[in-house]
């Protein structure tokens, strides 16, 4: 039944949901109702189970706080929690309202229990710049779940896509590593958070979950895509479904692949005649990576990253150290070709010749 339910692709925009009308319809009501999109209870339930599985916890959490404010929640229930990003700058959670209760945070908390509780910002283009090295440095070694938030730059002639209403990305519960191949597990999904809400989870046809490969690791052209991605393939001709290139240019966000459920990541663009066109490529306007999962998970993941960096730095220092005595022996023995000690052999030859002449 779950597999059948996830064949539906619901992108739900709460701001455009229909309003109820009374039984006494006027002519004006009839005209306006023809433009409404009515959603049945079954459709909403299917959408909520796949896209917002923690939405149902909001009511029970509210009632518990209302009636039993001093009693902890029972272990059998997971209370609904707003993500906590206090005192951390973000390019996405900026508005006139209190950042603590930003509506976009509510959207994320509804997508997965892992997105509730404490968040820690690992990378943001606002302060770290458009640098793939810094992005990779922030991810590698971090041992916890991460959330990628992406905002595409609006085209000059596109009124439908603006910097204020476009947010999409990916979540993964697997630690990042550099590899020429895909890796990870099914604890991953792609999403669109604005202007519509859609979550696209793995469907079991492929295991191309996540990918991180830099040009430096490849040490030259190898035909592989260089950057960070999810789903799809990993070649230059067929990049991942969601792909942040190493140059941050001509990034990819397509609507289908074999790993994840189909659905839009980028909102459609407006053509000159007013029709909407599906997009695949985009230019990056903002990118953020957050460590998520709650305070304990985040602290443990940060500790793992520190240890990983210490090991990496120790390996670099070890590689820089050279056994000078061994190097000199190899140098003098001719194992390392050089003319630095040729004069010594020549002098020995001359000394030998002179000795023979004296003997005669």
C-alpha cells in the first residue's frame, strides 16, 4: 500500500489551498469555484504521509503542552519540535517575523524527524563564498545527517522564478566522503520547499544515492562529473539528477531518475507567451549546508569531523617528512641519478693513475 501511495506526486502549496463555500452559491461563487483546485481528504492524507510525515505530531504536541505543560512527553511519542538555529546567520531564514518561528522551518520539520531540534550551520555562500574547496572541507569527516538548501538565481526575463520563492535541495543521513562512485543508503531524499512542497524519496530501483567527487581526486580528466550530487548518473554527459558542479555553474536539477521518485525540484519558468516551461539547469544564488538531527547528534558529528581532520593533517605532515640519511645514501649510490658526486670518482681515478706512474 505504501508503494502504491508513493506513485502519486503531490506538490502542495498551502497558500493556494481552497476555502470552503456555503450551500447558497451565487453566480460569482460559481465563477470563482471553477478556478479552485479542490483536494479530497484521501489525497491530502496520501500527500501528508509521504511529504510531511511529522505533520500529525503537531496536534498531539499542542494538546500535551496545553493540558500537561510540566509533564514530559511519553517515550512512545515523538513530539513536534521547531528546528533551532538561534544565533546562526542564514540566507534563507530572513524575514520580518521572528527567525525562531520562520514558516520555512516549520516546512522542514514536517519532512522528517531528523530535521527537528538543533541545527548547526556547516557552510553558507553568504560568508564562505562560492568555493567548492570550502564546501567540501565542511562536509568531509562530518559524521551526521546533513541538509542542503539551494536557491537558484532568477533569469532576467523570468517573472515566475524569484530569489524569494525558490528553495530546494536534499537531505542525507549518511556521512560524506570523496569517491568516484555513488554511496549512501535509503535515508536520503530530494525536496522542493518553495514555492510548493514536494519530497521525493528513494523508490528502490537504484542505489545512486549520493556522490562527491572533485577534480583534484581524479587528478585529470576521467569522464566523471566533478561536484556534489544525488541520483542519476555520474558522468559528464549524464550528471546526477541534483548536481552542484565544482565551478558552481550550470548546476542540474532534473525532475526524474531511477533512484528517487519523480517530481519537480526547480519551479517552472515563464516563456514569452506566458506558458510555463520545465527547467533543468540553473545558476546558483545561495547554498547552505546544515548539520541536523538534534544537539547530541550534531555534537558527535562535529567531534568526528575534528578527529578526521587531525588524522588527515597528520598524514600530510608524515608525507612531508623525508629520511635525510636514506635520501643521501640513495643520492650517492646512484639510485637517484645526479652528477653531484661525479667529481669524487674523477679524483679517485686521477689518484690511481698517479700512483701507477710513481711505481713505474
